[in-house]
C-alpha cells in the first residue's frame, strides 16, 4: 500500500511539473500516457492529488513561505506543495512525509534536498492543519480575475472562486427509463453524485444507462429541443455528451470534430450507450450540407470549467483569447450557412467571458438579417429567470447553485433562421 501511495504521489508531482513548469493541461498529459503505468486506483489518486494541489496552491505556497529561505527547484517545490495540501486536509503525517522524502531522495538532481523536504513538511504537519481553514479562498490569476470582475463584479467572482476551490461533484445525464445511481435530481433534470468514486464501477455504467455530463453542459441540447427524425449537426462534438442527448431524442445526428482521438471517445460512448450517430472527423469550417438544426459548441477559453479543471488558470495566460474569439465568429458564420431556412441553431461556449458569448450574439444579430434570438427556447425547466440575458441568451456561472455544488460556466443562445 505504501509503495502504491508513493507511486501515485510521484506521478502527481510529475503532473504538477508539467502544468506549472511547461504550461501543459492535465488532459494533454493524460492523453500522452502520463499515468498509463499506474493501476486504475493509483491513476485516479494521482489525478486527484494533482488537482487538489492546484486548487489549494495559493494556500500551500503561503504556508511554505514561512519555512523556506528561497524557492527550491520546481520538482522539490511541487513535492512540498503536494505534501502540504495532503497534510492540511487530514492525511497522516508519517505517510505523507516519508513518501515525499523517498521521492526526492531517489532523484539524481534533487536527492540532496531530502533533508529539507523532511524538515519543512514536519513543520507544516505541526502548524498547517490549524492555519489552513483560516486562510482566504485561493484567487484566480490577475489575467483572468480582472476581466471577470469587470464583467460580473467582485462579489460574483469571489463566489466563483469559492466554487472552484470546492471542486465539482459528478453530474450524469440518464437515458429515458434508466435507474438513477443514488444521485440527487437537479432542477434541470441532471443527476448529481457528491462522492461518486470510480465512475466505471457505478451501477448502470456498463449497461450504458447514463453518461457523465455537467448539469450546465446538458442544457444546450435541451434549449435546442431536437425532434425525432430531424437532421441535426453537432459541431465540435467531442467528447460526445451532447451527441448522445441528440441521439436519445431520436434525431438523425451527424457528429463532427477535428480530433480523431477525441472522436474515438465519442464512438466508444455511443457503443456503450447503444446510441447511433454519424461520426465524422473533419474541420468544421470545411463541412458541407444542410441541416434542420445545428448545435455549435464552439472552441473557447474553457474558463467556465475551472471547478473541474483547476490546471487551466496555471497552464494558460489569456494570450489565445483573441484567436479563439475570431474562430468563434468564423464558425458561427459557416454554421449559419449550413442551416436550412426555418431552422434553428444553438450557439454555446463553456466560457465566462462575455466576448465569447453575449458579444458574439449581439454582433451576429447585426450581421445576419435573417437571424433572430428565440427567447422562449431558454425558458426551460429548472432555469432561473435571473440567468437570462439582455440579448436573449442564457448565462450560467459556477457560483450559481452554490449550496448544491455549483455548475460550469456556460453561455447558450438559440438562433432562428427566417424561412
């Protein structure tokens, strides 16, 4: 057990090195096989430890600053950070300290610092658990906090940061008639599990009764309201949650995404759930055809998903925002050309930035005379009227449903094309 725990911690430190040193997202590291040598439980543990450390990084660094004369090499620093987070969240000091000392002692570059690791973590074990809950909720970096504060106000951003720090429960979308695996039913129809454990072991997983999908991410398809027999295009479809929602409704679904690896996951999910869709790997800007309805989940900053992806604020710096906003404009324009007269298109992004949501729709309405916003489409079960925006869309934020575990940040609008 001790060796297994140490292996998971060593892998978690590697993940932290990649995020904080190389600017890589955890998803990129996992896709590249960073945890493939570990068994399923240790893979889950390594990923959890890395995520928890990133969520609590500000607190960990403040505690460590009291015991460090200068910042050590990144790997050693990350071992100390990980150890600090574990100690302050109730892990036994003996196991944590010994693991971190062993990991650093086996490093050719940093082995000489094992004594430092031992001394610092023992001090943290004595003082940290009491100090930890008294510290402020970790804040977003300024490159993201500043524009969000400008858009939503300081109180709202503080609420988002609280949601990010708390992390996210597991939300499921169930097939009609499937049994709820002991979760709470949310107002919008999703099922929420607070302590889910390993997803593949939950009742109904192998039978394909449900799929993992944040409650906010499940709403765009409900806004689109697909009908049986409709020819529907799911643009930027991976990982496939919305594709499966469309298929369950009986639509004739075409799922398109540029990534072969991500589309393989869509195929696997469709097979597991017994649902059918036409899966195409290709560039959305080059796709041709005519459709009754289109769902465009446009590439975006993903700033609405930080409660589930705490690596994002550390791996990015906002420099890609301009390019993403331009791409969204191009994709919306192309998708509009693929929509039949009298059809409808749902545009959505998992972003908290108005430039990727509200502003895109305001500008599109000025550009396309045959476009109108369907305000009634967003008025669906469980949606608070306070979430509805001036131009007719839906704005979701992590600080909503705070007492239930929050939700991802999303923007959603339904656009009708005149006949």
